[in-house]
C-alpha cells in the first residue's frame, strides 16, 4: 500500500529495540484519511469471508478497527487491557506480553460480545512477536467463534509473530512488511 | 439525536454511582454505523469554525474522534493516560480524576502535535464532572492553540461538568443529555 509506505518513510522513526515510532500518524496523532484507506484495503480483502465482527485491542487498534468496521458494516469489539468497573466478571481473558511496554497484560472481552456464530476478523496496528493476536485468537476460540483472518497495518517481518500465526493456519494480511529497522530512521521494506 | 437516544434506551443500563454502562455500543463493543452518524453530527455542527485538529483522550474517545476527523478531514490526537516509551519527554501534561475508575490520571500530549496555530475541537464519549475536558483544555491552552468547542456524545446534565465548562466560555454540544439515572435501567433525558 503505497500511501502507507510513504507515510512510514516520511513520518516514522526508529527507536532502539526495534521500535518503529508511528506516533505522527498511527499511535498518538491519527491520519484519518490514511485510516480510511487502510479500512478500505482490509474490507476489500476480507469482504468475501462473511465477517460479522471485528476484534482488536486497546488502544492503538481501535482507530483502524473502526474504519474497517464502517466499510464492512459490522460492529467492533475492542479488548480491554486495563481493569474497568463496567466490564463485569463474565468475560473471556488471555494473557499477552507487550515487548514495547515491557509489561504483561490481561486481555479481556465480555462474553456476550463474541458469540459462537460470529465470524471474527482481528485487526491491529502492529504485528511483531504476535502476542496480542495470539491472545485475541485464544478469546475467539474460547467463545467457539470462527477466526476468519488477521489484518495488520505494519508487520515486522524480521520477528516471528507472522510466521507463528500463519503456521497455525490463519491468514495474515499485512499492508506493510518491514524487513529491518535501524535507528534513527533507516526503514527497509520486504520486496 | 434520535438514533443515539434509542440505542441508549435499548442497550444502556445503569450501575450504582450514576454510571451508565454503554459497553454494548460505545465503550467495549462499538456500533460503527452509529459512530458515523455521530461524527457527521459533530462535523455538521462545528464545520463553520475552521477546525484543524481533533483532540480526545484514550480509550473511549478514539472511535468518535476518528469518525469526526474523517468528516472534517483533519487529524486526530488522542491524549495518553498511561505511560508509553515512544512519547518522549517533550510533552504537555495535565491531571484528571476519573470518578468511574476512581483513579487520577496524568493526561499527556506530545508538544509537536498541538501547535499555536491549531484550532482544536475536543470530542469525548461522556461528560460528567468535566475532569477529562478540563485537562484537554489545559493542554490546548499550554500549547497556545485555540479551543473552538467541545462535542460530547452523552452529557450527564445532573452533574456539574457541562455547567463549569460553559461558564468558562466554551461551547459544549452534546448529542444526548441525561437528566437522571436509576439502576438497573431507568434513563431519563433532558426535555
């Protein structure tokens, strides 16, 4: 996706620890027109699969889940990673380690929002080690729903998350695949 | 806004402590088509004011900020309330107490994303005591930018946030104003 690659090269920069700082367009400031294009790309790709619900994880997955959900005309559910008094005790949970924030999260979704008949599309901003996607996939499995695919904006192809998820039989559709990152601003894409 | 009121009455329910649980459409599961309508309503109302940026606060403000930003064709900035290693030290901050979660947050926005020439529209899901809006308004003021108005999905009109912000000279545009809440599901609107 050309617009995405250009934005990454123009506004992204690299921090030590293989972190791509996308705060100028994806993780703190949001380029809304880019997000519309990304939502359209995900919707176009997964349209054929009868998606009934989009699942993502707070915080940075919410924006792209919304633009994808608008296009596919389905609701979004965002998993919580911080306790909130309104979610109640009747929920699915799974555990995910964030390498960026160096903390382990409990990932929580209220049971009533994922039903066995749901065909769920996971979307997220980044895929690196695959911890967040694995936790969301576990929740879909706990709900006896069907995971139809995973839409990722930026995949760090030099880390093993994508490989692990594809090896588990899931389709991962990534709009930008990064081959290598070197501080402060060397960003190399796959092909 | 009729569609919003109907959704609140159908899917909202009331928890002790004047909490309106909107998890079925706004705070955990997101009704994307409703969010599009809300974004259009905010954009229609504030269109005349030359908005250059939308400011909200993670987590639940992000979705509506995105749909409003799409309509107004401007970027969104969402303030962080949890520390994140990518945001750096060059930021504005203000403090806000969350009555729902009963914790005090530090509200953080990187300086480069709010400039003195910006005309900023604040949007958020709920307005109750006005703590989050006051923190965001403080950040806009620290940045020497202009706060052009505040768009709120659900205002708890029986609490003093709206009154305080209007008394400070700001325009608050609320799509649903609630007069009273009684558990488990008595929800009364203003007028």
